């Protein structure tokens, strides 16, 4: 089994803010956010929609990429994960 099974994803919330996270199954994770079972940050900001994702990659690499994206200015976050505007 490969360790490269993690994805970094960027979701846009209903209030136009971004949420960045890591998951093995991005679509399932977005559904969890929209069901109010995701991160505390997204619970009051539903619905959320997937903007971009990157992967697969190793867990440690995914965490480092997530941290790097979170440090970027808002307007640079989608491009950091390969989204085209």
C-alpha cells in the first residue's frame, strides 16, 4: 500500500472565505463539511464548495502543502493548488 494517498483541498465557504484541509477522500470530506460534521470553522459557513485539490501525496507532504497554502494571501490560494480562474 502506497503512502501517497492524501490530498490537499481548498473549499470556498458561503461567506466567501477559504478553508484548506487534507483528506484521503475529498468529495466525502466536502459532504461532511456541508452536513455540519466537518471542521468547526466551516460549520457556520455552509454550504462549502470545492475550489481545487492537489495530490495524491504522502501525509507529511500534504500537511506541509496545507500549511503553505494557509500562509498565502487569499487571492493566491486557488492558484497554489492548481485552480484556474
